């Protein structure tokens, strides 16, 4: 058992500690080069230089043009701008009214799509994922229509880690001239993100998932894709996102992204072995447990399970008490858990779906920390099972 | 390693100070707060666990530097406390859900989770005292602050629950607790204290019953003991024992509600003389020391949360029941509420007041039971 006073962090899918090198490049832009990048004077020029350098760096990493990168307040805002922006623009341009979204999207996409249907009259159609949470291209192909405004399929699922065949799906959409959005928030730190080889039109990123600061994100908008801005105001960010850009955070995000993207392969190898240590260890030592998501095509840092007869939140409390920080598909700090919509969409029953555990490793994770976790877990699962039957 | 204690927090000043005091005493404190059941759509009204109060509890935990967990107790609360509440009204009694909550939710459901978390004790901000001596079962006493005493609702605790209980506020007065909170700069909910049932969210219980058990609101006759019909009532749930106002009967002397005859759906009323009574029987007795006394004994009995204790003679009966005979006639015995037995400030036990058998037959029945 680890010492609860220095708990072990196994929740990199929730957020990541910021890289010290990121903090270094952010610092000058708070009090020294603090100008408004829109200003004409020297102060504004220095801020603008930092902002545009960040845009060029990040665009280069993505294999995009600088003008195709819109800075936002994070992954959720990027998803909002992409989905709503594309839906409303397609309706205005060609009367398109059909939205196609997978049934394993993060709430930032899923709830958006539901609101577009309920409050704005769009016709929402869900693309069913398979039992491993994967969206098959033929399921997309079968649903594409002339009047489809936008398609959204997550690149890698946050709860079960499954990676989707985005390249194939993008080719189908592009052949029909229908914009495809992908939420790459979970994928950003661990998969190479090259918008040209992916062939997507819209791609969301959030910096705090890749060792950058919270509250900053980006949306890649392929040249020629029309969006209606969700936030009206000044003509910042190609007129798509009004509001003074958060220069220090944008500079930090670009630095963080360049650090992770430069090392994805090396990192993935290390992380994959830690992840497999978790998966094999848990399945071996905990009875009535199953892996969720795809066994191979999953994020290299992501392990997720269901335990029969367990309340996921009760297990998280016990784990935290023993010094291990993990999360659950029904993660909810207000004590009001509902089984995850993603897990129920994948076909799991409520009883199983309530007992989910997500273990996401990261660059600071050590093999002996995984050993300690694997030693502690079986007894804690039994304890939480006993609570359910008490 | 220091002893772990889970504090059942509410965001209120009492449980926050309880947590701070235990930490000061050297315990390793963990905060837990239960998410209780609310009617769908009325979640933000639940007095015990509004998002605001949970935010405050979380802030207090952060200030003290202790872990804090929200625990989902909604299903347990609904299937025990809310069902008990509805069934109570359906059977014609006036249930006290706080008793059921303390017995089954706070001191069973939450205690199990506290113990699983490695705690030896669970503490609450209740005003009540516990005497703990090595090798002896714990003894439960009234609080020093008589105005705040909550021993009535904790009379349901069994020895196995008391063994794990800590009540750090029992020796303090409310002003002292407020002073400690101010001194430690602890935030506390601004909402004023309320005796309402948490899941009613400030609403009248009758509106809740009308939505959740509409069949209970059926009108019926108002009768006197002789069976004469004096008027019509608007549903038995709308009346409480001892109620005088709102009966709608014109008479020279005021009438009082004496009984609810569930079988006939009749409200039995009478004059003030008929209201007073010396005797009652209580069932589902809990004895804080475990075993029921074998001989009759003299004690003080409290028949409502805010009632004054009155001297009485207690005779244990078969089947977890007691017969209680007060030295002086008492008013307002309410079936479903607890009769709590005290001796020199100690809570000996408590049980639920039973519906009295029809008046004429009663003394023989009770005599027979007392002699059995």
C-alpha cells in the first residue's frame, strides 16, 4: 500500500501535470510582454509576435497552415465551435439539416448535438459503435446523406481508450464534401496528429491533456470549411473566436504540443508497457473483471475495466484512501452517479456499467507504482463488493 | 499512525466544527457527505445536501486539509426512509423519518463506508454526549445544551453503532460552537436552521404525499367517540393528533383530534378532557445498552422531539414492546413518533408509539399485557 500522504497519480486522462519547460516559455507573457496582440504599439507587437510564433509552431506540428488554427478556451469550446459552427453554416449555405455523431462521444460533443436537435431543429442521427467502442467506417458510410451538415467521430475515446479509424472515415466524408470533425482531446498527447494524413476538416485539442496549462485549446479548421462563430465580437482568430487571445497560455500550449508530438513514438513505447502491466495484472488478480474498449487499438496510456457488483465511486474512495488516484466512467464528485452513457451505448448493463475504473498512466508513472497499485487493488475491489451486498 | 475518524459533514456549522475539533484532538479526519434522495426535479431543494451546502463542506475540508467524499445514498434513502414515510402515513401513523435515517442510513449505510475506509469511528455534529469506558458498552446522554439536545433522534442507535460513534459537540453550547467556527474562520451555510424533513425541501409534507400517495387524501367522516358524525375531513393525512384548528365543526366547546381511525377513514375528535392520556404502548424498542430491562422501572419519557420529559413507570412487555404509564396525564400521544426513555439524562432506549386500541377496550388489553 502506498502512503496516502504522497498518493500515486494514475489519472492522466483527467489532466496532466504541466511540464516545467512549458512554464518557462509562458512566464514572460504575463507581466513583461503583456500587450494586447491587436494593439499597434510596441507592447502589442511583442505579444503578437509570441502569439503568431505559437500558431506557426503548432500548425507545423499538425501539418496545417497557421491560418487554419483557431485558439479557444479548451477542448469543450473547440467541440462547440466545430459542431455548432459547421451545423449552422451548412444549414445557411445548403439547407443541410442532418447531424451524424457517434454514440461514444465525449459530452462536449454528445450534449451539443442533442441541443442542436432539441432546440435548433436539426435531425440528429447516432452512429453506433461496436462492443469495443469502435466506430466502423461502413456504419458512417451507411448514414451519410446529401443533407448531412457535419459528422463527428471521436479520435480516441476518453472512457475506454479505443482509437477510431479516422483516416478511413474522413475519406468517406471528403468524397461526399461533408465536413468531418474529430475530438482529438484524449489523443493529443499520445498519438501523432497530422491533419493532412488524417484528412479531417475539423479537429479539437485541449492543452491540459498534453502537459500544458488548463483553460486553453485549439480547433483546426481546414481551409475552405465554413463555420458560423459561436462567440460574436471582435475579429480575432479569423473572425471565428472573438475575444482577446490568452497569449501566455497559447504560447505554453504550443510549447507543450511540440514537446509531446516530438516524442510520441518514444513515449508510446514506455507507456504501452506500463499500460499492459496494468491490464494484465488487473485481469489476472481481480475476479469478475473485464477490460473495456479495444484490446489493441487503444491509447497507449489507457486501461479501463468493469468490475461486477462494484460501485465505481465507492472503489475510487477506497483507492484514494489507500493512496491511488484513478477515475471512473461515472466519475461524479457530487455523489449522484449514473452509469456512463458511453458504456451503456457499448451494450453493458447498468449493473456492470456502474462498476467502471479507468487507469491512465503518464510520463511520470513508474513500474513500481503500478506494482503497488496491483497489490492493493484486489482487496479494495472485494471491500467495495462487500459494501454493495451489505 | 493516528486513529481515523470519518465525519459526516453537511456544510453546516455543527459538523464543520466537529471535524475541526477532532482534528485538533489528533485524529486523522476524513469528511464524507451523503447525497440523499430528492424527488426528481427538486434536487436543489434538499435541505441536507444542496449543491451549495456540498460546496461549503468541500471548502471546509479543503481548509482543514482533509479528504472529502460525496457518497451516493439516494437509492438506500428512497427504499428505506421514503418508503417508511409513505407506509407510515398509509397505516395511519405520523412517521418520523429522521429516526429511520439515523438508524439505517447515517449509522448503517454511511458507517459501513466509513469503516471500509479504515476508520475506527464515525462522528457527527449532533448535540448529544457519549460516555465511553474501557470494557463497558457506550452510554448515550443528553447534550449539555438542553435547547439543542438531539438525543431523541439518536435513541435508535444500537450498541454496535454506538461503539463506533463520536459526538464532539455534546459538551458544548451552540454559541460556543459558533464561536469556534468564527475563530477558525470556517465558512458555513447561511440558510437558517430548519426542522423540516430534508427531502421535502421546505415544502409542506401534505403536498409531497398528495403527489406520491394520492390515495391517502380521501375525505371521510369526523366522528366523536360515540360514533356520531360531526362533519367531513379532507383526508386523514391533513390532521395531527391534538390539532384544534381547522376542523370546521361549529360547537360551543372546541374539538381536538384524538385519533385517526385508518380502517374507517374516520377522524375521531373530542373535547379537551378526552385528549389527555396517561398510558401508551411503544413497539420496536431499541435499548442503547442492548438488552431490555426485565423489571418495571421509573424513568422520564419524551414523546416528541420538542416535548418536555415527563416522569412515568415503564413496564417491559413481550416482543420488543413497553407499556408506559405517566404520573400525570400527557397530551398529544402521536402514533409513529418515538417515546424515548431517559434516566438522569441517560438515553436508555426508545420505541415507536403504537396506535391505541379503541378506548373502551383499552384498559383490559393493557392490563392483560402488563400481567403477561
